[in-house]
């Protein structure tokens, strides 16, 4: 087996440098995180920017990360924060531009694939999810999109498991109201 | 579960499928230089270079008008638009381990680039045909065994749709195929001719259909697969006449466009002619139930299946019933062994040797945050014993240290004893690719023999589409 530069390996147990660690995490998780941000935002370019910013933030704060094993939780949390900021910026832009289509009439995804692959029902539900309060939307995404447990979602959101449960319950109630009104 | 929760779960499930289809790779990570102590923190770069991004897939376009334009081309025959050759090269021997010398790749400008991977030169750049009001993209390439005959899949869209994707729901895409003949060392090193195959126009629920194409070793037959709302279909056409020779279909929902996780067959070498062009190997990937296991956490599941279809059999048939399953691997989002790493999401490119014995792939595996990259071959067979039969053709340790961002397998020798693999690196701690960051070479039993490409080739062409 002729591996390259085998003598350049870190010693066992050695903490990887920031660029090494972040690059490896990127290789392992970037696609999944971009998918998460894409579903939350509906726009691939913005989703990629949010994820890039999250990894950039991890890179800057690498030395302050107590345990590299927590890096994925940190990244998920950063992506949620980035999506929240992007959605708010998007909402501000829509308010400024009266000529723009009303939020409810915007498609759930700025994507040609989405337009043809998602049924109207699914687009309607996902658009409604995007109008939820931040915490409710994020709890739903972590539980139902990523399939995290309540405890895992709580760790990502930095809140208690009980708060995650109540956020989901309220989200379902709010969605029921929104979807009923729309139908 | 109340009805609202059910609707949310169903919508999320659909979103998972959509995201899986739409986001298949990430752009290279760009890290800034390490900040000086006490210095200002650098700002995150806002946009990335998406060098390997496929042309906006999705559905789109074309109507009767463009079909008529294309039909006129068929009637006229002869070569169509071609760019000037950038250089000529002498006809020479094949590359190491028998890898064909000449290749074709999709360029970053919608056309194709023809090159010589022994001399490291570009022979020609060929633009797609032009029709007023329409835009054609070359999408994928397939090669015969003679190192001179290639077929390019073209997709044509109305300009109006390209500029305004919001209106695509009622539009269609027209797929057509061109033969690209190489004549290295001559004044006309590449000529393009529209093949007389029926164009495929996807409309209605089939918008978004995926195509894959495979030219037989002899160059006489072209296999085309389509994944539509109705299901998966594989057709074999005569290159010379366009006549439909074989037609297999299935309505198995796990293989359809809308009802499955199937990533589509576009851009994957999922059709392979084997056994002297007597058998067609069809590879599919479909969703399975998500794992409920917490330890280990496996995530989403998928089935990677290869079926063999015998061309000597009846002209029509059921793809699933007639297909002989020769590869059947359950994979997970978080793989637990090397084979799953190879066939799972991160190893989405798999190649089958022309003798039908071997699968080539790559895997990224531990340890931890600084994993290793392995280029592997496995016997093409079913059963749990396959997992223990990996041959590591080449490996690169400590991907993070080396700044490796993208990996792929691109060619496998007819007997499966060598593969061509590639990886790219960027200079650690910088925002730019390393000057010599593209590594493409023949890998066999632990050795790496580099192939030659011009500096900056990855800016010129989509590396993942290089076809020998």
C-alpha cells in the first residue's frame, strides 16, 4: 500500500489543527447541513452561504471548542442561527418591496426541481412551516427533518427537552390554524 | 398522530427527498489565512466557486418548435457547430494500464473539451449547436472502446425558461444525442453529428426526468435510461439508424422519479455494457426505511442494486422481472463498514468493468476528523461476503492535513484491475486551490501513475465528467 506522506500524520490522541479539523468535518457534514439549510430557506445559494459561514465560525472558534466531538452540534446550531438571520433579512426585504409578491404566494423553494417534484400540498405545508416562530420552526426541523431525538434537538437549540416538546406542540397548533385558513 | 402532524411529517419526508436530489455535493470549503495574534478576524467569503456543480438540472423546457429544428438537423445530416481546435497532437499509444489516451469532458461553457491525457494537451473545444430562441447544454458523455468514438447527451431549453425558471412547471426538456468522432493529429480533430435517435421530450409529470446514456464498446448501440413519474425505462437504440432494438420498463415505485429516493440516473455511469456488449448492467439507488438504531446511529437508508439485462433476449420486457440481480447492498447515511462507505452517499460514483466482474469506487473513512481516502475495487456479486473482498487500489491518508476536498472514480479497466481516480486539494489556510491541486491518475495495487492535464483544467471543464 503506497499511501502519500504517511509520516505527516498527527500522533494518536493529538487534537487536529483548526484547518484540519474543520476540513474533515466539512467533508463529512457539509452536504447534509446544506440540505437542512436549503429546506429551511428554500434557496440553495443562501443555504450554501449559511453553511460556509457556520464552518467559518467553527474555524475561528476552534481553539475555544472544548471537545471537537461537539463540533457537529455547534455546526447545526450555527446553521439554525444563520437560517434565522437569512429569513429575517428576507422578510425585511419583502416588506420594503411592496411590489414583491406577498409571502404567502412565494414558492416554498426557489428551485426548478422543487417546483416540479413537490406537490402543492407539500409546498403549502413547508411554506407554512417557514412562517412559524423561530423556535417552533427549528424544533420541527430538528425533530421531523433531521430525525433528532428531543434531547439531541435540545442540545442543538440550547434549550431544555421540555421546551422542545412544547415548541413542537405549539408549532403543530399554529400550523393547523394556518393550513385551515389557507384551505 | 393528528392530521396536521401527519401532513408535516409527509411534507418533511418530501423535503428530504428533494434536498437529496438537489444537493448532491458541496462546493469546496474556503478557509482564510490563519489570523495573526491580536489581528482582526477575516470575514467569511460570501460566494464559492462551484466548479463541479452540474448545470441547473431541473426540468425545463422545450417545445414542438425546437423538436422541429432538431429534426431538420437530422434531415440535413452532417456535422454541426464546432469550435476551432486549440492544438493538434500526434496519434500515440494508450496511457498507463491501458487507459485510453483521448478523453472528452463537459466544459464550463456548455460544450465539450477534447483532450489527450498522455500528452496533457487540449485537442479541441466543441460548442453545442445553436438554434435561435433555444439554448442547448451538453450534459454527459459516453465512450466506445476504440478511443475515437463518443456520444454526447444534449438537453435543449427555450431561452425564456432559462432566464425565468419560475415558469418551468408547464415546460419540458428535449434530450438528443450527438456522436463526437475524434481524429487526433488532423486539422479537424473532432466532428459532431446529430444521431438519428428519437428525441425525448419530457412534459407534464415527467418534467425533471433524468437521462443516462451508455455507448456499447463497439459503438453500434446506445443504451438510454429514463427515470420518470411512470418509472424506470431502459432502451437500446441502433446508433446508425436510430431504431429501437430493446425496451425494458418497470413501474416499481422505488425506481420512479416521484415516488422514490432514487437519485436519478443522470450523471452517473449507471448503465454499463458488459460481457462483449451482450449484457447491460443497470445500477439504481432507492430509499429504504430510515434506521431506528441509535447505537450505532445509521440515519437514512438506501439500496444500491445492479441488475443485468441480456440483450439477446426478447425485445421488450419488465426490467425488474427480467433483470438478474448481481449486486445488492444496503447502505446508510452513516456507514458502518468500508463497503457501505463505498456505495453510500459519499461514494456515489461507482463503475463496473466491461467484463462484468468488478465494481470500482472510493471511500472516505476514519480516523475521526482527519480521515483517509481509499480507491477500491470489489467483486460484482451479491451476498455478505462481498464486504470482505475489497482491494485497495490506492489510498491517501490524512485528508484534512492535505486539504483534500473532492474525490471521484472516473474509469475502470475492462478487467477491473485498474481504475482512474481523482482528488483535488487546496492550499491549506488559503482561499485558493493549490496550483497543482488536481490529481488524476491510474491506480492499481497501491501505485499511482499520474495522467496529464493542462494547468487550470478544473476551471476549464467539469472534472467529474471526464470520459475515456
